[in-house]
């Protein structure tokens, strides 16, 4: 009797597993059947938006379903990341984070998520360099003149960032270390609001991702002093590298990546990854990426996961060395 009961239970378990797998495959085959949301953990107008919005438009065109950008700013991108980590893993919510999320573990004492454990790493989306930009009213024509201003009047000038623990914040601290200058840090809820105040003259300088600054540089609303890359950017051939401009070895890039909440069916993760790759390689997005200072990367899955893990360790050293902390 007991043996029969055990066999019956085993058969029931096998049937449940079979039905579960069948349901998941049927679900994946029908994906997407409704709009998809990409959570962007910063307000509109920032660097993540500069890549997420064109990408969402191309995906909408290709998939025939609307891709919605949901901006959830706050605390250097950690509020949006926390929200995304709790989203239903049903293939209809994804998360587009940034280099800030590799810095956050070293800046914030407690996080409600783990960027390496709460998500499925999908792919690197873009990797533009940082750019040093100032309000045109700041009396400096180049980076050397700007550094002279800072040394002449320590504390007079300030820089805006996308928030504590953001790449903007750390790029500013690195600049201060390398140039032996002091600039007051003013954290915002994202690069968009910080850029708005830079344009308005409320802050003097930003160490911004080129993606969000590009259009404002071309429009003359802000002045680019240098790109923090090893070579000049083709879309901005007249902007020197920081090394050329007088700060040797100042190389800082930012990056943007895509994740799915942990538990999302792998079939759907694979499909979304393939669709994003297809969109990014379209002529429309290839041009936008180039104009925003980024090549189209080719880094997915485990390779992207290892990249993020290495960046977390790298920024931990920078945070410790610079003494950067929450303001």
C-alpha cells in the first residue's frame, strides 16, 4: 500500500513538472502578448534615458508591442533597482541599470537588493566615456584654465552628479584627487535634473556620461573641456582627451546594462536578448550610439556578469582610496 502511494506521489510530481515546463514553454512561445516595461532608475533626461528611449522605440517597432520606460529615480539609482528586483519575473519587466550600480555596494551601507544575485544579467547596452562639461559662464576656455580657477578659489565652484555613489560622483572625486583641487559636490536624483541646473548656471561643472551631455554640447548650452577616454570621440573630434588637456591618465567611462528580475524564464530572457541585439545593430541605433559616444557592444550573459563583478571590485578600491562618502 505504501509503495503504491509513493509511486502515485512520484507520478504526480512528474506530471506537475511536465505541466509546469509545458506551461512555461507555451508562455514563452506567446511572448510578448502585452506591453513590456523597462525600469530606468533615474529621472528622464539622463544618460540611461539617452540609450533606453531610442532602444524602446526600436523594440516597439520590431516586436509590435509597446515598450514602456518607467523612470524611478532616487538615491543614485538604488531606489529603482530595488523596485525592479521585486518585480514579477514574468518577462514583462526588465531593468536598465548603469555603472552606478557597481559603485553603490561600496557607498550605501544597506541595499534592498544585490545587483549580482537579485537579477539575471543579460547584456551590456552602451559604454560611453565621461566628459567634463561646464556652464558657458564659467570663465575658462580649456581644462588647464579651469584647474587654475579651482586652485585660485578652492570651494568656490561646485559640481552636480546623478546622486551619491553615481559614476558622476566618483569621477568628480577622482578629478579632485588627480588635480589636487576642491569642488563642492551637489548630488541630484539623476543626471537629468543635474544637467538642467548646469545649463541654468546653478552648478558649474559636471563629470557626465557623454550620452546625456552630447545634445547640449552640440547645442552650445554647455561647454566640453575634455573627454575622459584614451582617444578622442569621432562625434566630437575637437574635444581633447583629459590627458591631452592636462590631466594624464584621467580615464573614466560609464556603462549601461540590461537585467531581468531573478526567476524570469530563460526562454524569454534569450528572446529579449536577441531582440535587443537586433535593435542595437539597426542603422538607426548604430548612428545614435555613435553620436552619444558609444560603440555597439557585444557582451552578454556570463561575460556581462563577470564584467559587472570586476567593476564592483574596481570601484570599491576607488571609493576607499578617494574617501568618497554619502553627502
